[in-house]
C-alpha cells in the first residue's frame, strides 16, 4: 500500500512540473535581463526590477507548494519579469538604432 500523503504528491506531479518549469523560465528571463543590461540602462529599469524583486520576496518568504495563491504568484511573477524584459529589449533596440543613425 502507498501512503495517502505519497499518493497525493504523486497525483500532483504534473502540476509541480509545470510550476517548476514556469519558475525556471522566470529565473532565466530575469538573469538574462540582469546580465545584458548596460550600467547606463539599469537606472531606467530599476523601478521595474524593484517591483519584480518585491513580488519574488513574497514567494520566497511566505509561500510554499501548498499555499493558496501559488498559481497567481507564478502568473504575476511571469508578467513582472516579462515587463522588465520588454523594457530592456526596447532600450537596447533604441540604443542600437541611435548608434546606427549616428554612424
């Protein structure tokens, strides 16, 4: 016989896999943004980075896999990191266009 608690975890394997996949993507996007931002660009996106960091801190400090609201937390984290990534990409594209125009 399989213990009930073990069966409950097994029944949620796919859910946990999806959540960890999304969290990995969020981490990758954040790390990419942080590693590609130029020092002059960082102050321009700092408010968005701070918003993202504050949201992530809630997940680290208050949530676990059984917490209500984990899906909403992951969705909001994805939206926040996507916003930062979009702004950083726009900054970098604009910088490239300015450099090409001046060249």
